[in-house]
């Protein structure tokens, strides 16, 4: 499963370093951080609406769109995808009680 994310991240990085004409990814990098952040916000809103409407076909597509745009943000911010994976792996190893979770709001898993 990680290969899908890593391959997508590498493709996005490639578009950042070697822009391609008619590439949506290259377009986002050309427009800059404000456009990338706007798209992340839009995709987040669309994901919420799809979840509220209990439409799993739409929801899976909106989740994929959000992940893609977050990856574009990571590349723009020079944040390696493996760093995100390391954070998630670390969270998966943590255990704690619910009271501590609510107090720290750090333990997502």
C-alpha cells in the first residue's frame, strides 16, 4: 500500500522539478502555495459533504483528491512523504487512555 503513495509522491516531485506542459500538477506549482492551499481546502470541504451524504463512491474519490493535494503541498514545502509515514508509524505504536488523549490531542490512533 505504501508503494502507491510513494510512487505518487515521486511523480509529483518530478513535476515540481521538471514541469510538463498541460500537467495539472505543474500548473499547481506554477501558481504557488496560495493555489495549493486553496485546493486542499476545497477538497476537504468536498470530502465532508460526500461523507455527510453517505456516498462512498464519491467519498473515496474525494479522499484520493485530498491526499493528492496534500502531497503537492508536501513537495512544495520540501517535506518528504517518509516523514509523514514516520509520524503515522509512531502514532500507531502509542497507547494511552482516552483522558490523556483528550488532554494532549496528539494520539490520533
